C-alpha cells in the first residue's frame, strides 16, 4: 500500500520530469504493486460548427492516436527512467474531450479459489454472453464493484494509511529525541 505522501512525491516527480509540451495538463498518476499509470489531457481538435456526434467522436479518437504516435519517443524515455527509479512498469493514458484511452498497460494475473455459488455467478455471465471465460467474468465483476464503490474504497485506503502511521509509532519504531533532551 502506497501512502498519500509517496503518491504525491511520485506525481511531483512526473510533473517535473515530463516535457512541458507533452500534455495540456497532467490529470492522474496512479500506482499499485506492479504499475504506474500516467494520464494527461490533450487539447480537443477544432471542428466546424455543427459537426455531427460521429465526426466529433472520430476526431477525438484520431487526436488520441496522433498523440500516441507523436509522443512515443518522449514517453518511452521518461518511462525507462521511472521504471529504473521506482521498479515498476509505466503505462500511459490520455483524455481528450469525453474520450479516455489507456495505452499498453499491465494485465496482472490474479489467482483465487471460488466456491460453487461464486462460480455460478461467473458461469451465468459467460452463458449470458457478458464474458468469454471465468477470468473475463471475474474482471467484469471487479470493474462493476469498482464503479459503484469508489467512495468506500477511498475511505478504506485512508484507513490503511492511518494504520501505517500508528504502526510506525509503535514500540519497534526508531526512538526520537524528546524535547529538552539536549545536552
């Protein structure tokens, strides 16, 4: 679990290290055990007044693709440096208008044991055509829970940070000089 301070330092490193003209703004830096994902906003393309929704969508997707190709060399250089420094893979994403795209990113395998009622849920999703496999069905369930529990998960992460702070003040922590102990 990464602390808020570590997350802020990581975001600060990327904000300072990224070329000024890479993104219009750095919108998100997320990190877990395996990966750091950096997402920035790029300007929307200029379209004629009254452009259709299909034209807008195509223009946004084309802008994202253009950004991905044009900035590849700069992003790879920053990623190599960050991967060496933080020992994690770096992935990239971009927001443009209402579109959001994540470029090549880590898909980490997760192993779990499920009892029959839990497997039935996954098998129902497969039978309904929602997922191709139990693995896909489980990933779908995780995304569904994530979408509906962001506030709860944020509160849980805050609680974990508090637990880490309390542990660091326990009897095994490095003693600090008490006020007035100067010689």
